[in-house]
C-alpha cells in the first residue's frame, strides 16, 4: 500500500487524483483488497458540495494532511 489510509482517518486532507482533480475533505473510511471487488485499496473522502468520493489507490497521485 502506497498510502497509510488508517492514519488518514478523520483528518482533513487534500487529495489530487491521477488526472489532476483536487478534492478537499475528511477521510471517512477505506476498503482493503480482501473486501473490494477488484482487489484494490479504496479511500472514502467526504467532500463538501461533492459527496462521498470513493477512489482507488492507483487513481491517487498525492495526499496532503491539512490538519493534525
């Protein structure tokens, strides 16, 4: 796993996806490869004015924690 999703839980983050879209929200949950249909890690981010973003790890270019 490239990112430690567990350490991101309940933190406000800035996520940039593989095509350059920027999402700012609170890391809300994750899904491990054993429980996902395609065997990938997924991160859930609650993004204001967007809703719940469910994004696979390969689609994530970078993650920055905005608060502790």
